[in-house]
C-alpha cells in the first residue's frame, strides 16, 4: 500500500508561482509513473504532468513552458513547480502513482489563482 500526501497549494496572484510536493509513504520503484492531475469545478480531472523512469516527462499543452515536474527518489517525493500561473490553473491538484495496474491517489491540494 502506498500513501501520497500533497502539500504546497494555496492562493496566488496571476503571474505568481507555487511549488507542490507529493510525499510517498513507500519506496518509489523505477516502473512507477508519478503524475499530477487537476480538477476544476464542473470539469473532468485531467493529467497535468507525469514523470517516469529515466526522468522522462510529459505535460499537457496548456502548462508547457510554465510547469515543471521533478522527483527526488531519495526522499520519495515528486514536485510540481508552477510558474506564470493563470486563473484557469485554479483547481484541486492531485498526486498520482501508477504501478502496473494499480493506481494510488493523494487527497488533493487546492490551488487558487486570483487577484
């Protein structure tokens, strides 16, 4: 069993930055895919960014050039550095760990971009 705990959300003005952290209770294996998803009110949950073995990353088009996903294997932690934030980035952000056919989710952290 893996537990994921997110932190770092909050209220930020447009153009500002935030860094989200996701700490995993267990070891992260090379086969694991770590990702950040978000869900805005009335919208479906969407993949924001993911990182897999070899530090291969993928981003949804709307955040490319603004968000950076990274991981620290020694700390079992994944980060999402968010810059140039826009009001449309407002959502609950969820950390996800995919391991084969298993999926683990964090509880979510609210990010609000507003002046």
